[in-house]
């Protein structure tokens, strides 16, 4: 075999090897993506299965309807709704192992924190998977979003109680690893101002405007707001 033929052979073999490696990596990537889709589908299926139960608030006999709450912050400190009076705040529900929606939701909260940093509004992210989301886990998770320890609180509590807080205090169905894509804006007086579908750009922009109005001491006209709580 002459030198030219040998060079051609080497080039052909090298090309085949590179092609096989690329094909193998593509297959691995496709398998990983398929596994991710399957995992998200299983999470969604579980959420749908639990949704009906979450829509009915669980009331412990003798306790009545919740109008206040106490939850544990990632710092280990107890935070009560009474302590939050005097400043508006935004409430959302999430869980740290959520593969898709929750990270996007918390990126939205990060945007709000950056826009209103140090301006007298707080953000409450309440876990709906408290068995996993201990204060230590929440503390690590909060670092992903550069959550300010004073302005953005990550809260947890016993699941049945969290269900009640969601349904009875904030008018949202909540269950283990299930929550809606809504932010709840609460006024400085502790009363719900409005609910907003955060994936909708118009409603997210409306939320930012309404926070600004509350901080400026302006009244929010909810008669023109489809995202309002009334």
C-alpha cells in the first residue's frame, strides 16, 4: 500500500471514529432529555392526582378557619403573619426538587427582589414539600437565587398546616409537591390585594406596578384588574 492510500485509509478510519463518538454522545443527550421529560411528566401526573384534595382546605376540628399563620424560616426562626404587618409582601408556593416550574417562578421573584431591593416589600416562598425542604435545605436552595435573608424569606411547616395556610389564608390550592403558578400580593394591613399569574407577562408587569403603588401609598383600583383577588 502506497503512502497516499495509507493516508486516505487513516482519514477514513478517523472520520468513522469521530462519527461514532458524535453519534454516541447524541444518543446519550437524547436519553437524558427523555428521562427529564419523563420525570417532569411524573411530577405533573402526581400533582394532578393530588389537586382535587388540595382544593378542599383541611380544617382541624376545633381550630376554625385560619386567618393568621406561623412558619419556620430557613434561618430556623419562626415567622408569623403578625410580624409581617406594616409592609406589603408577595407570597408563592414551591418545592426545592421541582425540575421546571419552581426555578422559573423563583427567577421571577429574583427579578422582583432586584427591582425592589431595600424598598420595603418582602417575598415569602413557602415549601409544599416540608419533609424534604428542611430549613437547611431551604438555606442552600435560596443561595441559587441570591435571596436576601431579610427581604426574601423561605418558609416551611407541617404539610397539613401548609395546606391550610394556602387554602384558608391565601386562597390557593396547595398539596404535597403541588401549587399553582400564582403570586399573592398582600398589603401592609395583612389583607390580600390581588393574585397574579406570573407566567403571563401582562400580569407580572401589573404585579410590579401594584407593588410600586403600595410602596408609594397609592390605592390600587382592582375593578380594572383581572388578576385581582375580588
